[in-house]
């Protein structure tokens, strides 16, 4: 039986690839990164304070002021200062701003789907009117006119009338 021995005796110790100075530098870098990570984690989980702009109460406008904004949109569109989509976007903003004033809640970022989940305190008719108005504005505001007939059938003047009707009906309550 032939046995082959592959063991060999090493007489030298391999030199380290990182000397003591480099090791300390890498250790400091790792410690700094760990501290930064811990601080970032703590900041991420701290309760966020209300920003100055969010804590400021909205200045409520009168129904007449909103109607003036609607008229300005209509005039600007007629003067070709707005595209049709920009006019619809601005009208939707006016409707949401008006609802925000009436409900004393920020409605500016509420989508149509969000409006379905809003439960106003005693103002069900107003929120229903807002939903209907925003729903009417969605096709002309976002749809491609060549493929969506409803968006071509609606005029900016008609949409302005919807927002005025929203204000008038809400004021009747």
C-alpha cells in the first residue's frame, strides 16, 4: 500500500494583509457608520412634530371669494392662459378648498376614492355634493379626449357651473 503524505511543514508565518494602523482606521469607520445608523434609526422612529405650515389654521373664504376664483379660471381659459386640463385641475382645487373650509378638514389631497371613505360630522349632503362634483371633473381632467367621449362633451364653462352649484347648494344647508 502506497501512502502519500501531502502535509508540509511551514516554517514561516504569513504576513497579515492589514497592518495595525489600517485595522484601527477600519474599526473607526465601522464605529462611525454604526453611530450614524443608530441616530438615523432613532430619528426615523421619533414622533414627528406638526410643521409650522400645517399648524396654521386655514383662512376661511366666503362663498363669493370662491366664485371669484371660479370666474378667474373661466376668464383665464377664455384668454388661452390655461389649457383645458389646467382649468379642470384648478376647478378641482377650488372645490376641494371650499370643502376644506366647510368641513374644517384639509381635503386638498383627497382623491375620489379617498372621498368615499370620508365620514363628515353631520355634513353628509356637502360631502356627497363634493364627491359628485369631483367625479364629474375626473374624466375631463384626466382622460384622453380622443378616446373618452365624455371628456370632449364637457366644457370649462359647464365645469365652472358645477363648482358654482356645489357652493350654492352647500350654502343652502
